[in-house]
C-alpha cells in the first residue's frame, strides 16, 4: 500500500487546499494517473498515483492540508481495510480560492528546530516573535532578520486599534458591506509585499528613444509568426538588461543582512511579472543570457499560457536574479514605482511606448519614447550606480546595431 501525503515543496509553503478529486473514492487507478488537484499560493498541480490499485480518499475537496497530512491511500481492498484509521488525518475545512500544488512523497518528516543564527534568535526574543511560526526565506529555509521584523511588523499592525474600522463599517452600513476571503495567491502577494517594504528603496526614472526598437520588432514579427512565436519588445529589453547587468553586477545580486554582504550572482535568471486569474505571479526565464530573442519570446509565451491554464510549476517561478515588470502591456502609459521582488536588489518597470518629440542632431522630430522606472535597494547600490545602470540599458535599446545583432 502507498500513501499520498502533502509534502514539503520548499518556498515556505506549509499548506495547500484540495481543489478537486479527479477520481472517486474506491475507484481503481493506474500508476502515474492524475488523481487530485491541490492548491498552494504558488501553482496548480495534478498529483499522480504512485502505484496502481484502489484509491481511498482521506482529505475531501475544499479542505486544507498541511505538510505531512495524508491525502489518500492506494492499495488492495484488504490493505486499505487493514490500514489504521488514525492515518487518515482530517484537515481543517477551508474554501478553495483558485489554484493548487502537491506531490506524492514519503511520510511526514519530524518537526525541525528552526534554522536561525544566535543574533536572529536574540532579535526574535526581543521582539517577542515565535520562531516556530515563521517560514524562513533564507537558504534551506533559514530564518533571516527580515523575516523576524516582518512578523513583528504584522503583529504590530494587528494590535493597533485602527482595524476596528471594519467593525464600525459593518455596524453602520449593515448589508452594504461584505467580507471576501483572500486567495492563497493573494495572501502570498501580501506577504511578499511586506518583505519588499523592508527594503530601503529609491527609484530612478527616465525615458529612452525606442524608435529603432519599434522598427526592428515590426520587421521581425512576420518571421516570428511563421514560427508560431508572438514577438514583442520584451525579449530585446531582456537582452539589453542582461548586458547592462554584466557591466553593473551589483544589480544582479541579493543582500545578506546577517553577514552584511552582497551576494553577486553570475547567472542571469530574469523574472517577468505576469497577471494571473488570482493575482500577480513572477515567471522566470532561466539562463536568459544564453538564449536568443526568439527563444525568450517563445518561452515567455509558453509560461504565460501556463499561468492562464493554471499549470505553472514552482520551479518555473523561482530563483530569479532580476525582475522586469511590463506595466505598458496593461496600458500603463508613463511612470510608476515598482515593488522590488524580494530578495533581489532591483526591478525594472517598462511602460507604454508613445509618440513624442525627440531631439536628433539638434533638431526636434517625432519619435517613439519608452518611459522606464528602476526601483533599487539603497543598501547595496547608490543613486549614481542606478543612473549608470539605467543609462546602460538605454544605450543598448537605442543602439540599432546591437538590436540587429540579437536576431
């Protein structure tokens, strides 16, 4: 007999929701047949049967399971009858909000001592934070100082009298006020935004002449369409960003608060903020420096489809080194202040390209102008470095020869 349990998939995920059973209790299933959809705040996954046999459901639809909880058992009818009843842990009921992930693996790992340095443990003690209730964001789940401060900040907000306004609203307006539970994705976004807000940030904004970029993409689109690829400006912007990152490596980095060191990354995994049905997600093009514009365009297209189909995996949404958010694709026409994708050092916001006057050779002419916004971690880089980095991006995107060489 085999068990399907909700396993520790990393990324701080501790619970999931049983979204939908694809088979019925008592059905005969085959090895590798998808049997259930389980939701976390990251992605939706169909969980396969580890062996062939009769399925016994332990966790019902629309319920919450935590790491180690039993989801189902598969075996012969005699094995299932003999299985101890207490193995079928009953999860706490909770409405499903949209998406899922879990994988069949081994039994529940024993409770682990929270991983944290003495200085972090002291900070947790000083701020009255329970380490056992924190999912660390450091390597291998290590709890960092930012995790402690984020938890303490959240507790402080909850302790303030301000939230009582909701009760007053309900009393004053009655049926005109409704509470809506947040989806797991929305909760994850809220947590990530709180982590992002712990970064001392500054923003540099500029505008570049995208006339040649627009012309080159327009010329390449027919060939791309023949290959089934929807070509946009994004792959070219990505290649320009990577070239600028190579010249300004501190923007392809993270800040280690405990050791007060800059972790410079020599690989280029570019994240792209993508709108999903249940909230913002970041998909990642791994080793983007080794891929051409058509490859990047095709991969972005495939990842976007997976976002819409709710088949995106955790691996396709993690380990980014620098993120680009395309506000222009949503109609954002001028400038914004993007939130840094923690624990990265910076994020680039690109906006809608507009017809505007530009100066060339001392004469004013019509051109295509692309506004950009660069939010950056001021602990790691200064304003002058941000200007240098942004200027490098602009230089490559305005260089027709560079863009043509990209293919």
